[in-house]
């Protein structure tokens, strides 16, 4: 299994390009199931989650072609053409779905277009129980019959899906995406209340609109979707990855230096930029993206609670904790989205961090310096927090189980090396 080896203490300088957002690209790929015309997506990041979803879609009959390999001149990602001319299977098997929760999104579009689906209950990062009850209740309200058997969801809607009024008890990104896609070609109007308003939802909504969907309220908590008979193909560019952007902001803040993040947008980051600025990190918009700098002056601890967008994202919580491990003063970091998302804490403590957890809140007392150590990546965002810690630490850090990283961070060791970090992948 590959490992990442880092010798910490080097400042980061230069520029890197931010990739297309994984969490936008995945639902956009699934949207191809809604039309028999081709959907072309540009700026798709080169990640294992993307290739795994492509495999699932191919199994359903989607013809997929890719241009660009995600390297060198194709650094702005790949162009993916997905053509679901005929759906040849409505089954998404356990072996594929268990690897990535986002693949559960196929259930809504399959039901809407083919009136039936058999989809394995999902896997994904082990950051909590992560049920799919909201997805299923929403589809039931739209007329689907659902049966759970042997780890699979058997869903059918013999007369097709119809519009419904759905009120989510709490915000779910995935359930909003699933139902928004299904509702686009259901009969009648669907209203989703307490919908997610993440930039990735808006991106999906824009693509669906370009395909002919009638969606109102994108970016608000209420979505109104008037079903149309059929959607057509379109071309769409995936928006920049705000989680990758935030991760590099924190990496530079932790290691010191000055870096321009090219191709990203400050408006996607919600409360993240003001929070980092309040800690003493300098961030400035440029005409190509943004510049982050920490030269000399140290940063201070912050208090933060993860929340749905535009609040602080749970997907940046681990990275913020790695940064705050060496802040001046104490930080309180509360996780409200997932119940088991502090698995990076014992690993950061192996590197000398001073962290205690009580219920949903981690108290991080900044220490002068972290020390390199062998550590274990436990999930996607936790893995990258250990890289940030390793960049700031004294000595050598080995991050084991890096396959998690490859699911969500495009060419991370290449990008960090280009900025001057001493980081390499050790095969084996
Ligand atoms: C998406 C993101 C993930 C991010 C998360 C929260 C993708 C591919 N993944 O995941 O990176 O961390 O949003 O911003 O976009 N829940 C239920 N029942 C459901 C659905 C969700 O109880 O039917 C719970 C989950 O367990 C979790 C919370 O709702 O506690 C939020 O989950 P959700 O927003 O659905 O996350 P994902 O869409 O899986």
C-alpha cells in the first residue's frame, strides 16, 4: 500500500491550480442518466471516486469517453462525455457502491427514467452511520415503493414518479441532489424544503437547467422543481473545488509562505476565509483566484462549529484542526454534521498535538511545534489533515493508507512538491 513521506519545516511558495470539485462532478456525472443525449463535463478531477462512479455508470449502460489524463497540460482536469442513450441495467451492485456513498445518487434518476432500480446500500468514509433514510422517504413521497432486502434497496414506481412536497428534518446534500434530479423528470411539481444550498447543489442545478429542467430557488432552502417530459444533453464545466481550496489555504497557513491558488473563487468558501483571516492568515483575491500568505507572524486559535453551507464545512474540519494544533492559544472545534469525524485526533496527538474531546467538541491547545511520526489515514479529509500537520512538523512523517487521499485530492504530492514541500509517495 502506498505511503506519503513528508519532511516538514519547508515553507510553501509559488502557485498551483485548483481542480474541479469532486463533490460537484459526482452528481453531475449521475445527471447523465436523466437523458438519452450526451452530457459533456469539463474540469472533471482525476480521482479514484470519479473512475469508480464511471464504472458504476458504465454498468448501467452509459457510454463514457474521457479526454485528458489529468496531468501536465491537462492540469485543469478531464473532459468526460457521458451518453446514456439506453439504460441497459437498473442495478448498482454492492462491490462498487460500497466504495463510495455518492454512487447511491443513481437511485433517483434510475427510478425517474426507468421506473425501477436496485441499488446497494452505500459505503464511503467511515465517519458515522450515514443512513439514506431521507433519500428513500423523499422517493416514497414521490410515489416509489421501497423494499430493503439483503443490503439492497429495491425501488419501483410502475406509473413513474410524481411531484411531492418534501420537508427535510435536517439538511442533506446527497438527498437534495437525488430528489432534485428525480423531480426534474417526474410528473408535476416537487417542493423541497430545508434543501441544501451548497455551491455543488447550485452547480448541479445549473447543469440540469441547461438540460431543460425547471428549477427555482437554487442557493436557498426551498427548491421548486416542475417536472418536464424529457431532458436534453448539454456541456457543463465543473466548478472549482472549495474543499481543495480551503485545504491549501490551511496548508500554507500551517507551513508558512505565500501561494497563489489559481482557478478558484473566494465566493465559494462561505465563512472559511473570514475565519482564517480572523486567525491572522492573509488572503487576497487575485484576478486568477486568490493569494494566501503567512510570513513571520503566527496565527491564533479560533472557535468554530461545522454547519451546512454557508457555515464552516465539515469537510475542512480536520484540516483546520491540524492548523490549530500549532496556533497561539486555544481553539474549540465542534462537529455537528457527522458523529464520528474526529478520527484524526489520536493521529495528530501522536505528532504532539494537545487535543481533548468532549462530546462533539475538540479543544485544541496550540503547541509550539509538532513532531513527525508514522500516522494512519482514516478517511478522506482526515488523511489530508495529517499531511498539513506533516508539512508544519519537525522531522519525518509517514502517512499510511493513502488510498483515501487519491479518492479526493488530485495529485496532492505533485502540487505540494511544486510549492517546495519535501513530500513524496513511497510505493508498496
Ligand atoms: C456530502 C459530501 C460530503 C460532505 C457532506 C456534508 C458528496 C459526495 N459528499 O455527503 O463530502 O461531508 O455532504 O457536507 O457531496 N443523513 C441522514 N439520512 C440521510 C442522509 C443524510 O441521516 O438520508 C445524515 C448524515 O448521516 C449526516 C448528515 O445527514 O449526518 C449530512 O449528510 P449529507 O449532507 O447527506 O452528506 P452526503 O451527501 O453523504
